[in-house]
């Protein structure tokens, strides 16, 4: 399951992901994310994205490929993309997905992800261990 919310005051789109996803879920995520950006009156590069995947499990290769395609082909690219992920095994899969773009990082907590999104200098940081 994926739910999308936004915070216009911070130009932030947030996604909460749980469980095992299907490629159609990933496409719906992309469509809902784009709708949230448009609803805030923003365009590509004018918002931040925070994805909390703490409730997700290992995904199929088809879902991983769909996420990578969506990231590469999105007409509404975030300024920065922060993903929260705890589990070691799923963290490796998430790193693979994020490898297709710059200004995308993986964090162990929402607080650290938000700090990087809004406070870090605009340069690539090393993802946590």
C-alpha cells in the first residue's frame, strides 16, 4: 500500500509505503505524486520528496525495475529524494533503485531524512552504512 500526502509550506511530498507492491502500485504512486506537486502549484525541481518505506518488504525485480523507470522518466523530478529504510536486506534493494539519480539518499530515520532534505548543502552525501 502507498499513501501520498503533501506539506505546501515546505514544498514537500511524502509517501508512506508498506507491504508487497505490484507494478501498478508503483505507477499509481507516480501519478499521485505528480498530482500532489501540481496541487501545490509546483513544477519539476521545485519540491522535496520523502519516502518512508519502513513497512515494506523485499520487492519483486519487476517492481524494482518499475520504480527505476518511474524515477528516470518522471516529468516532475524532486529537488532531493530522501528514503527512510531500516532493514539491511531491503536497504540494499532500495540503494539499487536510488542509484539511477543524483540528490537521492537513504536514511535510518525520518528526522535524519528531513534534516538532509532541508539543511544539507547541495552535494551528494555518503549513504549510511
